[in-house]
């Protein structure tokens, strides 16, 4: 029997500002048409290379940019390559190495884009996807058409609950970049959006601190605000652990769905859709709480 394959799905929350046409399928299609690639780290670049507007599905590709004119290493001689060997190297100008491709799907009503963050033993970090959208959405033509579009990785709700339940919690900081409340979200997300809109602001920050040895006891409003922060920004905290002030953050804790499957009985695309639906259902359940 074939060894089970592992697949991991994460999500990014994309928000077109109020007053603009909130057409998320059109936004992703424009990104695809523009063939925008973003350097995410080292020599790695990310771009949307396929998109079907009728289904909302597409492919995010990751590849490498290499300096062909740089120095080369000869693994046979275990030394810098000789000039005559370098002259034999011929790579077409349009080709790039180390390609890996990952499915994504946009759920327009919830403005959530789910993507494979691990598949076929290859990974696409949530931070890389977030950087791709944050950078590409600054493109002048896109901003003229859709305004300043915000994009943040959906962070772990369980990590949010862990942080706000910490014993000896001394500081809690909730950062919210302009949300886009939908029919599912509660009133608080809409209130934050309105506060930011009225003041022509893009980011809301709320900090609570305690000097008491028992620490903070977040109320229901703060807990709801932290849930909003999980998918529209970040939750940070400091607590006393063994007499030491320790920082905590959701920034490196993406929400995700992970499972294994047998490729003989289920395709990767089918498993991706299954996990995406599961993840979107989880996000929907948490949004109801705000």
C-alpha cells in the first residue's frame, strides 16, 4: 500500500476597502493577468500562474531566480568552476529553476483565500503568501481600481485563546488592520471598520496592561476583539513565567487544516478542496462569535 500523503491548508484574509467594488474574483484575476512576481525570501519568488474565475481556483507557483553570471562551483573538482566549463552553461533567458506549484481557491463571500502550504513534500510558507499579496497589491493600477487592499494570514484562533487565558498576563496588545465585515461577522468588526473609515485610518490598536500580580482578566469585548485581530492583524502579549516577563504573539502561528490521504483513492485537488471547506467552516464559526 502506498504511503499516505500529507496536505496542509492555510488561509489569507483579503479586504477591499469600503466604497470600492468588493469584487474579489476580479481582484485575483487582475493579479493573474498582470503576471506579478514577488521576491519572498532569498532567491525565491512567488506568483499566481493559473486562475479560473468561474471556479475561483488557481495555482500559486514558487520558483528561484539565480545569478547565471555569478561564480559557479564544480562538485567534481570540489573547487570554483573553470572558465571553460562555465562557458558551456546555457540556460534560456525565460526559464527559472526549482518550480513548485500549489492550489488555491478564493471564497468571495468571506474574502478568504485558502492555499496549500504543504503538499507533495514541498512547502509554501504562510508568511511568503502574505508577503506576495501585501507587495503585489501595492501595484499602482490595482490601487487605482480597488483602493488600498489589506491582506493578512488568518492566525491560530487556539493560540489567541491560549494567550488571553495566560496566567499572570501583564499586557495584551491587539492590532487590527481594516476589516471587511460580512453577513457572518458580529457587530464589533463592523464598529472597528467604521472607526477606521471615519478617521481615514488603516490600523486600530488597543493595549491593556496590569501591574497586579494576578494579571489581566480580559472581558468578552476584548476576547472578541482578539478574534478579529487573529484574521485582520495580530495579537501580542506579555506574561510572567517563573518570574520572567515573556512575550507571546500569533504572528508565526497560522490557522491551518492538516490531514493525510491515499493518492490511489483521492486526488490532491479533491483533498485540497476538502481541507479548504473545513478551514472556511472553522473561520465562519469564529466570525459568528464577534
